C-alpha cells in the first residue's frame, strides 16, 4: 500500500447527519463544522493526505466525551480523539468522516502526590505545561518527544523520546488511566499502587491503542525527582560501528545514562551549520548523566574511557547548564537544521527500533540505501534503546519523489523487522504503517483484531488506524 | 465468598474421558493420571483446597502444547499450565477438572544476547537455574520472588520481589513472549527491540493473565549487568511511620536503591530467634545499593543521614558479601522464622500494595487488626513499592480459625483498595482473590471478561481464575 493512496472507509452519511444534528443541540458553539477547523483537526505533521472529520467538539469533561460516544454509537459514526495534532502517522485523520473530540480544554492537573511521585491529569495538558506546573515540587515528568505533545496523545501512541533509556516510555510511565469505551461506559484501569497483579493489564492495553479501544479522559503518571546534578557532552567517533560499540559498553556496564543520542555525519553537518556547533562531521554521541555531583562526574569519566577504548573522542563534558542547554537545543532543533539541507522541501520523519547489537548495521545499511536512492535523509537516534529516525526530504508536489521516499521507508521498515526489530519504536502505526504490522507480528494481528471487534463491535473508535485493511 | 468454599465449575465428564483417551494414544507415558501426581499438580503453597486435574502431560515442545490445546478445545476440556506450583492463590487448581500441562521439561535457555542484555527461554526454567546459566556472562536476571519459581509462572502472575523497586517487575522485564492461544494457534507478541509502538501491547496483556488467555511457551527477558559493587545493611526505627518517612525520602531523592524492605517488630523477633540476628525488636529497613564502589558508598551514607533525620539508626552498612548474605538469608528465611512463632501451625501469606504515602498507615491499621483479632501474623514488605505481606498462622483443621483468617484477609484487601491500592501487588488473583477484583476495578472486570470471551470462547484456558463468578 502506498501512503499516498490510503483506502477510504465507507461514510455513513445518514448517521453523520443525524449525529451532527443532535450534537449541535447539545453542544451548540462547542461543535465546530467550519472547513478550516475541520482540516486543522486532521492535520498531522506528515504529508499523509488530510482527511477531515465532519465536526469537532471541544469537550470540557469526561461526561462530554461519554455523551459524544453514546450519540455516535447510536448512529454508527466514527469518533477521533485529538490532542495537539503532532502525531506523525496520520492518527487524527478521519478516513470515514465522523467527529473529532478536541481535548485542549481538558488540560487540568487533577492532583499531584509528591510523596508517591505521581500525578493525575486530564489528557489535553501538554508535557511542557505539566512540567511548568510541577516546577516547585522538585519533581518532573521525564518523557520528551520532540513536539510539545498532549499527555493523552502521548499515552495513545506509547510515545517516548531522548531520555527513555533512563526513565522508560509511556508504557512504564502511565500508572493507570480512565477511558470512555465504545459503549460510552467509563473504565478506570487501576489504582495508584506502583505495581499490581490484579487481573489483565488494561492500562498497558489502552496505552498505545491509538484511540481505537477507548478514549482516554484521565491519566495517572509516574514522576521523577529532579536530579541534584546533570553532566553531559558530545563525543565524536570515526564510524557508526565505533559509536555503537561505545553505547553497548555503556549500557552493559550499568552506567545509568539519562540520554545517549546517535547523530550521523550528515545530521552533524546540518546541525553544525544551523546551530553553530564546533564538532567534526562524523558520527557523534550526545550524552547526559543525572545523579549526585560525584555520581555524574564519575559517570562522565567512565563514559569518556569507554569512548576512548572504542576509538572515539575527545569527549568534553560539562556540568554547566548553559553549555548543556546549547547542545540539547541543537539536538532538538535537528528538524529545522535538516530542512536547511534542501530549502523548500518537506520532510517525512520515520522511526524504527532494533536490538542495540544491530543498530550500527541497520544505520549503515540505511545510509547506503539513502546514498543509492539519491535521497537526502539525515539520521538521529535514541541509541541506548536502538531507536532511530531518518528524515527524508522531498518535493511534496512530485509524485515520483513521494514514491521514492515511500520505497525507502518500506525498505527501512523491512530491514528493521528482519533484524528482530520493530517498524515503530515511538511514533505508532496510525495510517502510515498499517502495511507493516502483519509482517512484524503475524498472527498477533488477528489477536489484536479479535480484541478490537470485542471491545468496539461497531468500529467507531478511530477506525482505519493500527489494523491493516486486508482482503 | 469464603476461600474454603470455592464454587465448582461444572465438569464435562464425556469430554474429559474422550480427551484423555486421545492424549494417552498420543503422549503415552508422558500422560500421567495417578492420584499422587494429579494432587501434586494442584498443589500450591496455600491452604486452598486441592482440586486435582484429571491428567498431567509432561510437554517437551510448543508443538506438544498446541496439540493438547487443540485436543482439549475439540472436547471442551480445561487446560491448566503448571510451572513449579509455588503460586499462593490457587492458580494451578482444576475446579472443573481437565489437563495440567507440566512445563518442567521445557526448561532450555534458547539464546542469550549479551550485547542486548536479553535472553530467550522456555517457560519451565526456574529463576535460579537461569541465573546459574548466566553466571559467566556478567549479567543476571533480577526478579526474585521468595520461591524458586518458573519463569513462565512468574510471567503469568506478573511476579516481582525484593528488588523490583530498582529493576521492575515481570511487567517491565518480559520483552516479548510466545503463547498458544485457545484455538491452538501460536502468537509471538513482539520482537527484541527494547521498545515498540506497533499496535496493542499483547505482551503486557498476556503477562499477568494467569494462563487464562494463552499458554506461554517462550519468553524473551531483559537482563541486567551485575553491579561492580553492592553495599547494604539494616536500620532500626522507633515506629513504622518513621521507617516509612525514610523510605519516601530515599525514593524522592532519587537514590537508586536496589532493595528496601520493611520488617515489622513481630517479624524482627521471629527472624532474630531463627537467624540469630542482633537487632532491636522494632521496625527495621533492610536496604541494598548497587553501583560503583564510590556510588554504593555514597548511597549508603546518604541513606544513613535520611534515616537519622527520621529518628532511625544506628545504620551499619557493609560492602562485604558474607555479612550482606547473612542479612538477606535471614530476610528470605522469614517464612520459616514465622512458622516457629506457633509450632504446628500453617500459614496464609497474603499481599497488598498501596501508594507509599499510605504504607505506614496501612501497616499500622493492619497490626491493630491483627492484635484485636488475636492472630499471629508478622509483616514484611517491599517498602519502596508500597507492597507488603502478612503471614497469618492458623490451625488448618479448625474451621473457626480459617474463617477468622479469611475475615482478616478480606479486611486487609478492602483497606488497601480504600487507600487507592490493590488487593495484590505480586501474588495474583488466582482463586483466592476473585472476590475483590470488582471492588478494586469496577467496570474494568466487564472489560476483562469481554476480552476473555473473545479470546477463549469455550472458557478452556485455566477456568475459574481471575474473573469472579457473578450471578
């Protein structure tokens, strides 16, 4: 399947019209049906064609969500939850039309339990707003995908980011959640205990289900204590292989590295130019250590020795916030830096994840593929997790280029799966990767479909996502 | 529901007879139907009445498991997976008869990927045998429930133990698994990548499902590097509250404590007598730190200061293996120490888990309840997780005592749930705790039942476990 040729889901015109009428009566101005707002709610940061919903309701409570789901269920109309629209794989598109549920007004912090290192929030709050709220507690919420995403969206796509190697992903970070199921009933999946063996793990079933099994209306999240000290720096390596060996040794030695990011030579060139960094244009590791003053110094020194043993260096590290912030700003600005490599182009950012023993090989083969296909596609990765991104630049109006990039993405996904990896480490399946799921999980797809059919027999919850449409 | 009065599941006599005939032809001597072996396979370390299966098959491959499940499915006969029988809540009982699948011959290590810190094993291997196998790799498998349990059983009950506070539970440790589903088909839930956003989290759905959704035939597990240094010791506190405050401060400061166990005064008395420990009979914390030489010294010193600030101490710590081993042997022998408090008695070990801010209150109320009810029931707990055990002693032939202990357990579970905790942190629901699941999770039970019915429509996979029989 080509991404640019997504199969439509049949529209239930009569049902949609009836549901819109009832929703208008009930929600009045909170239901928006203008073209711009509808297109904006299908907008994702991809080039996947925009498939707008028929209306957008700005909800303010879980009861609102329940009411919408019940109305839509009664008329067999799709509902699509919406956070900030930063998803990369078409998650908020409405291929069969329906109602987008905009969560931005459900952005409250319900409670913070500092002693238990947890908090409960509504799904519309963004990660930056949550950390702003927490600033006086000595705690922080660690997970940082590039975008300032909503927590509900991050849970729904099982998001992670640069410091998942230390603090885990949304899989480990969501303690429990509340969701509205397809029949409009609310379910709370757990209590606030840090662990539980009480029955099926409904929390983990809903985390990563991309709005297809339930619509999240509250989340209880694990928080972390702000470390006493942070150190970090950049270390160049002669080859990807050498950098990779240093990553493996660092993890094996049990150094509790907080971030260890691989940046390939082309990405370094873009970042050097864009962010005025003074490093060679060779593969580099960006690292960060969290702990006590003595601890972060020891970690940085040990890492420096590991790097040297693997032919890398020099490794300059610092505990000064200003210098560190410059490095990490450059890392987070890699998207903009990449765009400067070809002015006017759009990018397709894709992600795969492999066992770290295969990371160097997978990146090297991908670089060779990029070279051979004549693409411009720098690579950055969360090396400690074996997760990396390639950002391919293309002219969005040139069908040949789009087809070429799609071929590149397909080859990358198959390569990762063949190396015992996954077609997505953190972006999710959405619409863009449904074609790879059976290749990765085989009969597992049928088990997923059985669960979906049991919990959402009318297929109204975010249809057309995750599960491939197979004939 | 009283534990001693479990509702039976209707036996399908004709189906059982037919299945036994076919299994005998196929497995010959590997099918055992003698009374002793059947009773032994229903044996669990509880006083829950023994409900033996009709036959036990000693399997040697996943294909054997598939064949048994297909034969049993065709005749609507229950199948119950069996590891070592160390479960505490009646997980291996056969309330409707059926076939026990004994996994002890499926105990191979399939592969170890040292660079990726993972391994793949068959479900019958025990945690001690796995660690023995790993001894030359510099790696270890961290999860240590009291018993030398099988890895399949530990995954099925979402087990944990003393160092879950640092290394997580089976929820975090199982990377992926292979299982035979109710229709006899095999499913592999994931690849070896450390993280994935590819569809529903079938791994976490099967971990903790207690054999009711699929029968695990292989597991890929995360391993840890053996730390360079270990330090630890015991610290007495004047009150539970003081010990609890020290635990909270330790976690909040981000000290990566590997073990932090709470032992109440009565348990200390038993352990002192049994293991010849020289500590006061007051609440104590047993702690252990993993890291570099400098790191574990710093962690121990910081913990000592925290303890002192909270009225505890003196805290003597050591990095000498011999001294540490004596302490942890005493901790692990607490079961035997407890039995000496009332010679001839049997024990019922129960577990709950609450947010750590509620731990002191929950333990104190439970101690008061024990006192008031005239029970002997020492308490030990994985304090860093808010998880604790009460081990009530009783005469197994005295129905009044059994009823009293059941009332105690019921009150403890309701108390934990009321404090935003769970009725089981690590033992699982099995038969013993089905009565508390709806109280804890409400409509979540219906969602679980919907999933169970969709994936096992004939209810042949370990029936009578997890889901309450409600009228």
